[in-house]
C-alpha cells in the first residue's frame, strides 16, 4: 500500500492515500464484529440440531470472552516475539479453526465450548493488534475521524448480520447459518493478507528520544497521564454498560426501551460517518471526559422520563456523546501509548472496558435492592458518575500536558 501523505492541521481531510488503509481496517474489524454478533444465535442453533446446552448455555456464550480477557495481557509479549502481522494472522487462523470446528465437529455441547474457546484467542489478538496498526498507519491529524469511521464496523453487524442470522435460524436453515461463519472468516483471511508488517520496536529508546527501561505495564502505570486516562475510561465504560439494565428502567417508566436503543445507536453511527472530523478538530483529551459527563447525565435524566418523545431525545443526546466519546478514548490509547506502549495501553483499555460490562450489572443489582427500584439505582450510580466526570474535566488539560 502507498505511504500516507500527512495532512496539515489546517487541512485535516483524509487524503486519498489513507483510504486504502481505512477500508482495509474497516473490513477486518467488520468481519471480526460480524463473527461475534452472528454467534448470538448459537443456543437456538444447537437446540435446532438436537444438542441441549442445559446449564452449560452460559459457558457456550461466554467462554470466548473469558479466554479473550485472560489472554490480552500477554499479547504485547507475543507481538515482540513473533511480530504484529504474524500474530494477527494467527488470530484469524484461530477464527477459522473455531468456525470450521463448530460447523463440522460440534457433536456435543462440550465440543462447542472447546471451539468457542479457540475463537476467544482470536478475539483477544485481533482487537489489540488492530489498535497497533491504526497507530502506525493512520496519521495523528486524521486519527479521530478515521477511527470514527472504522468503529462503525462494530455497529453495522447489528443492522446487517444479526437480522440475517435470525432469519436463517427462525426458518430452520441451520446449515446455511453455521457454514456462513467459515466463509466469513475466509474473507477476513484474504483481507489480513494485505496488511503490511509493523516496524520493529526500538526497545532502548523512549518516544521523546530518552533512554528508558524495557517497555512494561509497570512503567506505563507510573505515568499520571495513564492513571488519569484509566479513571476517565472506567467512568465512560460505566455509562456504556448502564444500558445492560436499561430495559428494567424503561419498564418502570412505562416506555419501550427500543425508543432509546434505536435512536442512540443510529445517532452514534451517523455522527461517526458525518461529523467524525470533529474528533480531530476538537481537543479529545478534554472532550473525552465531557462525553462521559453527558452520557452519565442522560442516564440520570432518563429516570424521570415517561414519554417516548423524551426518551428518544435522551437517546439522541446519549448517542451524540457515545458517537464522539468511544472513538476519542480509542484515539487516546494511541496518542498516550505511542509506538512502544500502544498495545499495552490497548490491553488495559480493553480489560477495563470489558470488566465494567461484568461489574456494572452486579452493582446495579445491589443498588436496585438498596433503592427499591431501578430508577433509584440509576440516580445513585449515574448521579455519582456525572459528578466524578465533571470534576475530571477541568483537570484534564493540566494532567495531559505532562510527559511524566
């Protein structure tokens, strides 16, 4: 692929030479996300072919995420040993082995769990290594807009793949459903073959030209910028994970949750496509905590909403903040991590984000019992998150200015 011409600050539009990388990264991300969302119907598929998951149904659906979560801290070590391109090819190889194993050799629920665990290895590798590729091949001045466009690949499978897979399952086309995934991964393998190699890391030299010890998580966590980023990202992930219990809140308020979900998802998607350039033009180190404050404020406000129109308005504002916030935090992992630490910071961000989707429902359950209803629980949690995020906003420019 050609070298990307670096845009100027006065002209941050994406140059023609960058679109090849953006399209390639988008395709790889879309195929990975489609593989993940398409398997949402694994349990109905197993029931349809006469395999009872029973009490192991949760393991079938969650084992890949558990493996991915456990594996991520070791991915930077593997990258240093084998190289980024070889590692991502191995990740897609795991996808293919998993998809083919489920399609051809899934005779029992335990064998399905095994093949799904193999997919977890792929998910852990591909997600982290794509961040490293984006850091290397997308210039800083167009990073926000580009990653905003690439991140739409996470949303599109919900609009395209999920309805198609649901149709195949509901109509009993089980073979068409399960053999879709090996074909999908084959397309992904064709895409990753076009990835260039990542440059070798100079372990002896710091990003600013200073000598420094070998890259490690401990060195990374000594920096106040990183601690501040972790706190900010944790609060943002809390607001995103709040959607997991939103159906219960909507039922209490007497409105359909789909008014919120549809509007917020559509708004986030359109924002990244149409207004993604704002992620480059606006100071994302400041706007990331602002996005957190806005999403938390909407979670708090929705506890008082009782009409579809007001719920849609909250969903619209939430979608704008989420459409900006998530790509902004993704960019910050690259901005702050730099070439030497980008995979490690991406690991920390991924672990932090996924852990909130595990922890938040547990916290909400406790608060619901404490407050007596979902509305009270949301007010307690997201009122606190809003105040914390608002407190971080004025601190952000000062903390991120330091290089320590």
